[in-house]
C-alpha cells in the first residue's frame, strides 16, 4: 500500500474510494415523497373542512394525524425505510420531528421507561428544541424593542 504524505494525495485517495452519489435520483425521490406527505396532509385538511370544521381546527387535526401516522410508521420500522428511500424528503417538518422523537424512545426502551425512554427521547430533537425556543425568544425580544414606539 502506498504511503499518503500530503493532503492532496489523501484527497485523491478518498475520491477514488468514495462511491458517486446519484444526486438527481436522490432529489427526485425526496421531492416525490415530501410532496406525497404534503398532499396527504392537504387531503386530510380539506376533508376536515368539507365536514364543516373551521380552518384552525382542521389544521390542528391534520397535524395530530400526521404526527400519529409518523410515530406509528416509525414504531413499525416503515418510516425508516421511507427515509432511506426519500432522504430529506421524509423530513417534512412535522413528520420528521415526530420520527426524531419516537426513534430514540423505541431504541432505548429496553433501558426502562425513565432512564431509557424518558432520558433518551430528546437526544435527536433536543438541540432542535433548544435552538428553536432560544431563537424565538430572541426574535420576540427584538420585535418588542422595535415596536416599543408604537406601544407608547
């Protein structure tokens, strides 16, 4: 085996050994699956509105159903297969977030409900929650500062 001495030689070695990624196919799969999830959500919402529910209640019911379906499919190991096929397309925010909560819970269930499920549930979603909440507080403070003139 040839000894690698420089960064350039190392990069050439890595490029030879790394498989090429079918970028177009991956983008198409992500687009189709993400779009299908959105179409399902829109269908649920339109069905609720057709049944006479308000837009706010329909959107809440749609969110709950999509979260349930994502969690249920994750528990059956189907959502992970969809994720392998679709990549980021399966991470349409609400379904991907539900998957990121349920997956660690299932994985660490054998450690018990407190130290396993309870402690590990937010390992993937925890940073998203922390940064999301922190950012929303920061934006709220900035909004408050710039709109204080209109409050007085």
